[in-house]
C-alpha cells in the first residue's frame, strides 16, 4: 500500500565550505498544495527552486519549509575600526596630558569595544553558487524523508480506514438481514399504517388510499440505499489499494456514504434499523475525519 498522509515532519543538517545549514519541513492537511518558505537574509533567490522541488515530491498539504544558515569561524574576518581606534587614541592622549599616565598598549586598545569588528569575508560568486546548489541538493534528501514520514502515517491511516469499512460492512449486513425487512414484517407495518389512514380520514377514496399505501411502502424500502452503501464499500477498498493521490476521491466518496446513511435513517421505521443506522452514521463520520488526512 502506498497511501500517504498529508501530515509529516523532517529535518536535517548539512554543510559546505565554511557554511552549515539546517532544514526543517512540516506538513499538515490542506485542500491543495500550499508552500510557505522561510529563508535567512541573502538566500531569498532560492525560493523558486525550493517551491519547484516541493511540488515534485508532494501533491497536497500545507507545507512549511524553513532554512537557517550559519557561517563558521573560517568565514569571518577581524577588521580594525580605524575611526573608533583614532577616537580612543585621541582620548587616551588627552588623559595622558591631564594625568601624566602612560598611553595604553595595543592589547589594551583592542580590548575596547568597537575597536575590533567581525565581518563576513568577501566570497566569490562561484563559491556562493556552489553552496546554493549544495543546499538545494540536500533539500531533495530532506523532502524524501518527509515523503517517508507521510507514507508511514499513511500506512496507519490505511489500517484505520479499513477498520471503519469493516464496521460499515457489518452494519449494512445487519440492516440487510434485519427481521423487520422480511415481507411479512413489512406487510404487517403497511397494514397498520393504512389502518391509521382510514381512521384519520373516513372520506379517503380507494384510489387515494392505494397511492398512500404505495408511498408508505416505497418510503420504507431501504434496498437501494443498502446496495449503494455496499458499492461504496467496494469502491473505498479499491481506493485504499490505489498508488496515486486519492484524498479528494475518498473525500467525495465519504460524502456519498454520509448521504446514503442519512437517507436510510430517514426511511427507517423500525427501532433496530434506526439504531443500526445511527451507529452507521457515527462510523462514517469517524471515517470522514480520517479521510481529511489523505494526500
């Protein structure tokens, strides 16, 4: 089974030259594919390629892609802030004039805040391009991990949905075999309801009485609903075996399940069938909640 959930998480660290980075990918339910990209300053140009990579791996889901990048010590240079140093020397010389103290030594000067600064080393464009390519190549690996996480969750979903379908099948069979649906039971209920009609309206003509009897009999018949529910169970099992993204199809099918269950409950005129129909609706609602997670 290759069913995938839309819920997943993946993260990984990578490095290239003097840079180290961290990818973090999160995915939750979504009607389509919605990608949000969070990038550090200077890496905004990677966004189109990131979106393209995500679209190649995923079909649906709200996906958040976060990248953080750090330059290691080798990527920084120490720079003397000559303006700040000149001001410090000028102040030290004035202090010497006023107090007679000796001028500070170099090790004292560099300890003063602002005299020394850390700055990023200038990089060649080729180095920047190579690092960007390495970051994007690594993203594909992290996306593979995210797909794996969604597949693992999909396997769990598959088992849960199969269990729901087993319950639905059992309840449909229970209703189908209910003693209340035997010809004798239906005839007895029909006779009772017709008798009530006669009591309620003494002037009901035979033709109208026949129409009302047919209407009552038709309304009490849930055979078509049961047949469609059985067909839906078979279609659902087929979707669970499908290799593609079946979330939307399954969502539509779950709505059809619910429609038939509602109709069945509205027609039911027996306590046991009504009870089974209500339980059927509960199971279908539980199934529909799980279906929202399928890619």
